[in-house]
């Protein structure tokens, strides 16, 4: 497997909103990975021959109206895009790779598992869920578990339904070291992170570059809620470091630009509340705290 080219599929916007993220994730992958990598940018396309084809006017191709991002459902189409052969890494564009992806690529996917991913256990609430923002697909094993490409494309709720199905089938997921999907730092020092996922869409480091660039071009970013500062200065500085290193190494934003796809239906993020890592959760009421204390003593 070490002689194979790593196929890395990256979900990103089709209207050039994510150029800064694309440049940084591309540079970080190649900076830290010891084997050849082929990056596949997953963007909505008007080309009927593309796996990521969508025509909002006719309803052909992918239906995006319930997606939180311009690429939410694409991760499920990756095994089909690979003809159900070999392996494929998926990641969102808002990532900084800080370790050798070859290690993640070779992660065991055993038994009934079809994907290696981050398993999160909320012991307080008695819940578990899977994060597929960075994952490794065993494309052949996924063929019998996932809907075919035509079915995925036609169902606007496919992403939500398949995430729910993973909860019902934990044996389909091979857990990996959580550091491969470190969401907004999660209290870890940078040295312990393998992939930093600056996941909170309202605090993303790239906004300070992309939003002025888009405004100057008369465009708006696809994220339509409040922009806030990220709570960790060291992670902000890390992004700025990789951004400048990429430019110094000859990477250019224009190399990632495409002919804009144009308007497409997507769920609004108005009122978006981020995650518990980046934002202080509202303090529970006195009545709620007292009730929980009484339940704990029962």
C-alpha cells in the first residue's frame, strides 16, 4: 500500500469562497505527507459527466437544499467516484494537516467496518456519534452498505439519513485516534494534533482573508451567519503561518479558482451557534441545575 498514490477528496465551495482554505490544506498535506498524494476537489459542477454534477433548475444530479455546506453530502459519493476500489481519504476544506497522511491512509478497517473515522462518546448524555469530516473509506466494502450514486444524488436528506444509519450500525465504523480530527483544538496543544479542523463556521481563520476578497469582487461568502473571533490565538497564528508559507512556496489563490457555479439551494446558517469548543455555552438555569443535582442523588 505504501507505493500507492493517496487519493484525498476535499469538499469545498464551487464559487471561489474557499480559496484560502484550499491553498492551506493543499500546502499542509504536501508539507507533511511522505508519499504521493492526488487531491480531488469536490465542487458542484454543471458538467453532466462529473460525479458532482447538479442542475438546480431541472433537479438533475445532486440535491443540495438541506445541506449545511456546499458539499455536505458528497462524502457518501466517494466510494462510487472511486469505482468501489481501493481507499480514499475524505476531509473538509477547513483543515490544516500536521502529520503524515500515509499513517491515516494505512489505518486498519477491519471486520464489518467500511470507514475509519472519529467516534465521539458523550458519557454524560449516554450518546455516541461519528464525525466524518475526516475519514478513510474502504471503497469496496462500502459498496454493499451505501446507496448507489443515483440514489444519493436524488435524495436531499441522504446525508442526514446515512449519519443516522451509522448510529444504528457502529460496527461499520473503525475508530481512529481522535487527533486526526481535532475540532477547533479541543484543548490540545498543537504538538499533539494530527489534523486541525477549524470547524466552527463562524470563527474560521480564513474569513479575514476571504470575505474582503469576495467583497472587492462584489460577491458574498456562502456562510450567512455571524463572524466571530476564534478563542485560541495560537491556532489563529498557526493558520497565518501556513498561509504565508504556502505563498512563499509558490502557491497562489488563483490556482484554485474555477468558473463560478452560481446560485444553488442550501440550508441557511442564520443563527448558527457553533460548537462547545469555540463558544461558551449558556449557563443552565438555577432550576435546571437543581433538578440535575437532585437526579444525581436519586
